[in-house]
């Protein structure tokens, strides 16, 4: 696992597009992405957008052939450790399908009204994600 670099952008976009996840805003926050590789093949990624004291966990994806091997968990744990190092007060995420996955990390479903105003700067909240997504939050 390693931090993403600008050279990884095209590969990250391909992985996200394959998983039908939004790519809007990725380039702006690539410095807060972690990637899992095996022999130069990208197996998974996860990113963090930082807006004020809140973070947005985004773009968590593992290739279909590598799922259920702990890669996603390692990626999420790395991002959450980074959020704590940055002294964020909370981390939010938007999901359509992973509401049963993220509670293992302490995330709880919340209403859109609980999203801090600072996070509304995210392209994910400004239309990259559908309005029907569920919101989850982890605070510490």
C-alpha cells in the first residue's frame, strides 16, 4: 500500500469507472488517496477529502477478483488513521450499496442534514453522487 501520485491518476480513474464510482474531484484530493498494488496492478484505492474539520471518505473500491481478502479494510483503516493525524473531528461517506460494510469501522447512518457545511464544497455532494445516496458518519 502506498500514497497515490499524479502518475496514478489514469489508473485510479479506470478502477473507479469500472466500479461505476464518480471520478469528479479525485484529482483535487489525490494526495489523500491510498492505493494497493500487486506487481504494478492496482487492486484497490480509497480517498479522503478534507474540508475544514470534516473529512469525506470516498472512492473505496477493490477489484472484483480481489474482494474479501482484507484489502478494502486495510485501505479504509489507513484513510481513517490519516484523518486522525489531520485532527479531523468527523469523517462522512456517501454510499448506495455499502451500508452493511462500513459499520465495522464505527460508521453510523445519519441524515443529510447532519453533513457539515464545509463538506458541501465536495464535488460528490454537488452532484457527482445521486441525491439518493445514504450518508454515514464516524466521529471521535
